[in-house]
């Protein structure tokens, strides 16, 4: 017989100096119920300076930041289960994939959305969900 008592899940904000600090009032990630939800990752270095290089360079920066935040959460890239990629131009996806695919050989679920505008005028933002 299952209990009908409410379950209390600890919700923890994750912050690390190994990735850029949030630009507003939000966490780099939230850890709860054995999962980690990262805020949208944009191509910014640890000082918050936007990387305006090629899609390859932007994707490398996003993955580096993601790896740091996941490490601070007690998990890693190999535990990512869902990815949502927002791009201003879907034609960049092959260049994105040239960096993304080797970083995620386990092929997490992924969606891609082409949008007209992204925060800070960047070309790409990526959301990640991982398990711990």
C-alpha cells in the first residue's frame, strides 16, 4: 500500500565559478529529485564575456560551461538525458553537431528550435537536463 503523505524534495541551487554567473536573478542550475536542470547555456566565458566566434567555438564554450555546472552538481555530460537547442539559423546545426556529437556519444533526447531572437543577441542557447 502506498503512502498518501506528501513527499518533500530538497531543491538546491547550483553555482560554480567555473562557468559564467547568471545575468539576472536565477541559478546556473537546480538540483532536485535526482535530476539537474540547467538554465539556458549561451556562449559566454567565465567572466560573462560573450563568445562571438564560429558556431564551433560557441558550442565548445557552451559544452565547457555545461560540464563545469554538471560537475558542481555531482554529475557529468554522460548523464545528460534531454537537450533543447535554440538557434537563430537552423543551417548551423551541422557545425553544432560536429562539436556536440563527440561530447554526447550516448545520444540524449534532443530538440531543436529555430527562433528569431535570443538573450544578449547570441546565436545559440542550449538547455540541458541530467540525472545524478
